[in-house]
């Protein structure tokens, strides 16, 4: 099944904003501001969301929120940190399953991610479970929950595959 008539596929150039595709500094965001708990199979970390985050200008201009893909990336970065002593090389996201989104995370709030290893496959691949909750300002409306589920799911961290030319 092809694309509908009039819909084209656009490919990205080898260079975006002057940074090459293989350049690790290209489009990189550090989404872990503080580690709360670090154990061999469990890590809890916090991402504080400020209005200064460059992607909030477009997501969305009148209602800025942390994009869902950034919530997933925060869990991936937490897992990578948790597994750094066990991995022989760089770990990347391999697969995501049962991903669910809940509440928005707005500027002035924080996303607390909780990541756990659920299975070590023994080949450098790890199955993880992650969740994130919104930490809201305690002075919110009366009766509101200062923390709500923002994201949850299962994901696989695998070794970076290198290609030879």
C-alpha cells in the first residue's frame, strides 16, 4: 500500500544545522537534571521543565508542554546511566512496548522518572520498565494531586550497532 496521491516523502539532509548525522552533539538534549536514587537495577531521576527549553516554543506555542518523545528519552537516559557499569559499549533504545501517556508536564513542573531492569538477556540487551510522574507545584488548586502519572511503558536497551563500510 503506497502513500495517497499528492503525499511525498521527504528525506533529511546529511547535515542538519551544521551538525553531521554521525555527530553525537547533533540535536542532543540532556534530560536528567538530578538523580534521586541509584541502584544496580533501579534509578530514579528528575527533569525540571523550564520555559527556557527551546522545544517548548513549538510544542505548543499557546500551551507549552514537555513532548512525549522527551519523556521517553528521559527514561532512556536514566536507563543508560543505570546500566553504564554493565554495558560494554553505548546503549541505545531498541524497542518500546505498552507505552501510555497521562498528564502533561508544563514549565515550572518536573518529571520524575523511575526505571528498573526487568530482564538481563545476557547479550548486552536489557528489558526495562519505566514510569514518569509529574511533580507539580504544591500550591496548586485545593484537592489537586501534586503528582500524577505522565508516562509508563516497557522498553529495551541494546548495544549500538556499528556498520563497516
